[in-house]
C-alpha cells in the first residue's frame, strides 16, 4: 500500500507536458512578418498596374 501511495505522489509531482511548448524566435517572427508584408505590397502593386 505504501508503494502505491509513493507512485501516486510521484505521478502528481511530474510537470505536465504542456509546459514544453516552444516559442518562436523573434527573428523567425520578423522574417514571417516581412514575407507577409512583401506579399501584400506585391499584390497591391499588381492590382494598380491593371487599372
């Protein structure tokens, strides 16, 4: 009975896997933002040439 209680205590003491979430690096976010901005500007420029 003592072993089962000890195992239950260990199971509760182990941190959850949700704490292992990764955060993107600021440089990756900046590159993504620049890419999105480039697509928006490119689409805007191509629409202006047609009109």
